[in-house]
C-alpha cells in the first residue's frame, strides 16, 4: 500500500510526489511569471506537478495548509534557489528551471539517481 495522500484526484503532497517520482513519474516545473534578478537571486513564481506515463497530472500542494475547510493551496516557489533545493531534495542530480512565463521543464529520475 502506498502512503500517497489522496487529497483530491488531481493534487499531491511532497511525500506522494517523492513516491511517484521514484516509480518513474516525471516532475514538471511550470514558470508562472518571468523571474527578475534582485542582487544575486532570481525571484519569480513556479509550481510543480507530476506527470505519469499515462499523461495523468497532479499538482503539488502544501501538506497541511487549508485556507478554508475544503480549499487546498498549490505549493508555490518564489525563488530559483527554492526550486533547485526542492528538486535536489527529491533526488535529482540536476535542476533545469524554466525562465519564461508559460514554459515548462520535465525532470525524471534515472536508475542511478534513485534513492
């Protein structure tokens, strides 16, 4: 039995995303706003989702935050460093971040990267 949390059919928590990634699902990073450089850092807005072999997508959501009783909050990343740290934490050896609004990049673990 998997420990993937079934919050809604089209969303997933970080723990569930890790599990699906290890099973071969891709992690897609979607850029929602063009990032801006402020000092040494890049600030923008990115979200992530899993993509299965059947093209079934699930949006990454925050694990325990509900704004109202039935609302689920999509996890947003506001810095490129946050995106990189998250991807490395899942087990990826590289991070490719889209830098234009509407662009996406897809990451998949290969056998040697699996935890």
